[in-house]
């Protein structure tokens, strides 16, 4: 499995090039994007983040002080804005009150410790927590999202059912790949790009950059697409 995953990575990297994920200039901006993108197209997240920038709210203490209703109106473009405003405030409260309002202070904590703490924050699930840990903090954890699930299923890397649970899919990658932040970052970004371009809900297998690999081709039709 390790060899197959690394071969997939090399083929995707050759085809698409480096993706330079995640969009955002600071760890806070990246974290905000990870929270706001839940059930939302990225273009709308960008509008909400632009609104925050326009109000000088891409700063932990400023975001911590603003009222929930006011914050909700500012991030309205991202949808579910009332819920997401509360989630942003839950997250910033933890950083301000427990970690001195500084992302730098998080560097002294290990991946497992931070992941457990983030998952205890109301509204922060595994995908969001791992996105913040990987993209904002540079911790080696693999992000699993809907694209990753589609990719794994379509290419016969896991059977349906419990194997598609978040933790199981994450272990599929983390147990067989080096614990390397760059590799996890780039691989996930390449999978997203693959699923946006070829491995769609109605897949374009004939044009897929992975179709020419014999070991992969055997798995392409082994399982139904979803």
C-alpha cells in the first residue's frame, strides 16, 4: 500500500504540479477559512474573509471581543453565519484564554494534545481540526474530506462501510506514508484537484492521470463510483 500511495502521489504531482495549499496569509486566516468552509463553497468563504479583513478582524483579540450578532453579519456570505460566528468565537476564546492569544504558543504542544483540545471545541469536527493542525500549524496529520472518500472508494483503496469512517481512512494514509507535513499537505490538495477535474461524481476515468498505471487501473472498475 505504501508503494501504491507514493506512486499515486508522484503521478498526481507530475500532472497537476504543486498546489500551494491552504489559501491564507496567517495561521489565523487559515483557521478561519477551515471553520467557515464547512458546507460552503470557497468563493463565499473568500467573501466572508474579505469582510473580516475590511473590519480589521483578522486578529485574535479583535475577533474575541466582537459581539456574536455583529460577527454573524460580517461573515454572512459563507452561509450558516449565525452558527459559524459562534464556532469562530468558541475557537478564538480557547486560543485567547488558554494559549495566550498566540498561535506561536501552540508550537510547544504535540499533535495529539492539540487535536484532542480542538475536537473538544463546540462545532470543531475532525476535518476542521485536522485542517487547522496541518495547514495553519504545520502538524503532520492527514485531512479526510468528501473528495478523499470519493477518491479512495473509486480507486479501490478501501471497501464500503466502516472502512470509509474518518479515522479509518486517515489511518490508511498515515499508517502507510511518512509522517511528513509537506507530503500530507500536497497529497490532500492533489486529491481535491483530481476529484474536481476527473474523479467527479460522474467520473472521467478515460482522461484520469492515474489510468495509465497498471496497478491502479485494476482498481478503477472494481468498485462502483459514488
